[in-house]
């Protein structure tokens, strides 16, 4: 059963990065046309635990799913129960009349089908952002929902619709964690307060969406302080337990697998500014500064070269290219698409810079980037 293309959760070949990337390019599309986008984030309270099982079964009936399958699922749902064990004393079984089983193979599919009606109704509303006849007013990853609108009035109507629709699905909105912000030329202008169910929704400077922090500004911009904080904390734990005198190859491999991913999360779905890359490089280089006991950038670069570690700017290019290449190969970005023109420009620029081909494996891409880094390094030494 097919769900909306604006639902990115639990689908093959798509994930958080695709959702972040799509939201970014829609906002950038309107910003380049001098429009300010109003962004609303909706947070649900324990959505997976409160999913109405009879609502799921009714939905499957509407989708003309085989009756035998529906009966099996009903029998399965009605046998779900839970119990509590405390000091070797076990409570009686309590039947679970709502929620999808965590870890179940069918649970993600059933949940996305259940909430898909939200995206369908928001599209039919005609409110918020549209590019041509394509709906861009809402994007969802599992139970994380983000709304996009050019006007504050439309955003309020979208919030009202979400409240009504989620109430019908018996999924409560956590209003204290719902926020709005503005991105575009008039991002700093004060706007009227928005409400959900009579409660005010705050206009904020930053919102968290799928692990990245989106900030209000003239253009789409992310704040990476939380990522760098996690990176530093992880580094301190590793070096605190192993020390800088541990075997170098083991230490660098552990840091590369456990710490560096905190820095890399989400960056391939966005375009980092030179300031961002400089800030990330400082954090990344601090590892080599601690291990090799030097703060000289030239020496740190030598250490990275002789240990086979790409400097951060090349590491970013590697992950950015692989992400864009995957989008290109799955037709998610196209040369003639207005909304994808910026990504195609980045994609071709990276291909030209490192002489990359669309059929190159990740190892080959990394090898070509390393050769480029090596040539630059040797020229400057």
C-alpha cells in the first residue's frame, strides 16, 4: 500500500536526510523568490503507543485489504497485553487496546498508513506552500511533522487542521513542544501569535527537526552546536578511558567510528558555509591536537596525511557527493527541476573538482578525493 511521497519514515532508500534535504530545498526555492517561509513543527505525545487499533483495522478495510489478513491482525491485536514485575512480584496481565508493538515487522507500515490521512488532507486543503501543482506544505518522518507556509494565516489554518485531524485519530499533540519560526528576508518581523486548541504556540529562534537544529535567518541555516557538543563529549570519554598513549591505529579507528558520526550527522543534506566548515574543522582537528600534542595547523595536516585521515573539508565533500549521487541515481534530483537546480550545481561541481563519475563506488570516490588531497598537500610542502 502506497503512502504519500511526503512521508519519509520507514521507506526503502529514504530516511531522515531525505526529509531534511527536501524541507531545505523547498524553503530555499521560495527564499530565492523573495518570500519568507513560516515553519511550524508539530510534536505528538507517544504516538506509537496511542495508535487506535480499530482505526488501523478500519483503514485497512477502506484500502480493500483481504478480509482474512484483517481478521488475523485483529486477533493479534486483541491478544496483546503487558505486565509489570517488581521485586520478583508480577502483576496481572493488562490488555493493550491501543498502540503498535515496538519492534514488530508490521508496526512501522501500520503506523505510517494510519497517519497518512494527515498528509492527504493537508494536500487537499490547498493551503501553505505549493510549487506548481506539487504540494510542499507538510513533510513527515514517522510522527515528526513540519509545516511550511508563505503566510501566517495559512499556517494557522494548517495548525487548526492538524489539531482536528490528530484528534480524530486519537493522537494527542504535545503543544508545549510545538513551535514556529520564520526563514527569509522578513524573518525578524514580529507576527501575531498562533494557537492550537486555544493555547499559544511560541515563535522561536531555533527548532529541532530529526536531530538537526534549524534557525531563523534570511536563508535556510542550521545551528550545529549540539552536534559539536556530542562530538566533544564522546571524544573526552574515549581519551579519558584510553589516554593518548594508546595504540594510534586503534584510537583513530575508534574515534572515526564512534565520535566523527556526531559531526557528520545531517551535514550532507545541507550546504555548509565556509564559516561552518571552518568551525567543524576546528572541532575535528582538536582530536589530532590532543593525540599529537600540538596546535600547529601545519603539523596537524601532516598528522592527518600520514595517518590516512581526510581533513574535514574533504570528508564533507565525500559525504555530500555520495548523498547527492544517491539522489541523482534515484531521480530525486533532476537537471531541469527548478527545485533541484542548486543540488545539481553542487553535484556537478564536486564531479568536476575530483573527476568523479556517477557509477563510482564509495571506495573509488574516497580514493579520488584522497588523491586530490594528496596532490594539494604535496604541492604545499
